[in-house]
């Protein structure tokens, strides 16, 4: 939540005054924005989560069809891996969401200090939820090997890459991208 709030401190894109204003009746949540969130970015995050979830299960000796109790350490580790993967992808999503058209790399990944503070706090909270015994009891999580967190990083990079491609195609005025993915 903190990184998303920090996006409010983001500087405007350099070409914002060259763009026509949005229509007065245009809503904040437009169909292209919802499509991008739920049909593009959301599935990448879900796949990352399930990939990490099943990586923990399979490496722990689990087999398809086997039932695990909610308090089984392997099950708790797998849901912790899923949650962690979503958080890691959300960090990439925050970077991707800093601009609508311009490449985030042209603005500088580290130019918004508030976003960086938000991400750092998010990582600290995630670490607390994963490795603090009291938090494990509260959130029904289990300590997780760091390598399971790293499995999610390529998915986060993919999410950022997909959004950078979307922005590139928007800047090139590709009609179907402008119609369905411009928000």
C-alpha cells in the first residue's frame, strides 16, 4: 500500500502538456486500465505465485492429490511462497505504474524517493511475516528459504517488460494497443 500511495508524489511525464486533456466524463477506472490490470498484469502475478507455491510443494516431496493440513509446515511454506511472489511482482508493478506512456527507465528507476521508501517498507514487512515466529503464528506462514523468493524475480521482470512493451507500442501509435491498453 505504501508504494502505491507514494505514486502520488511522482513527477508528471515530460510530454504531458502535449497530450489532449481527458474527456470530462472519463472515469478513473477505465476498461483499458481494468483490462491491463486483470488480463495482463494479474495473470503474470498469479502464475508467479502458483509457480513458487508448487516449487515449494514439489521440493518438499508433495504429490498431486495429497491432502495437507492447514498447519502442515510444507503447506504453510507454500502459501508463504505464493504471497511472497505476489509481493515481489507488485514491486515491479509499482515501477511499471510510475508512467503511463514514457519508459520508466527514461525517468530513472530511483528518482522517486517515496516509492523507494515504500518498497523498502514493503520488503521489511514481508521479511517480518516470513521470518518472525510471532508473525508466523498470526499470518499462518512459515519461514521460507530465500531461493523461493528469487524464483519470483523473473516473473517480476517479465511484468515490467510487458508494461514497457505496452508503453513502447503506445508511443508508436499501434492502433490495437491504443484501443485496448491505453489508460
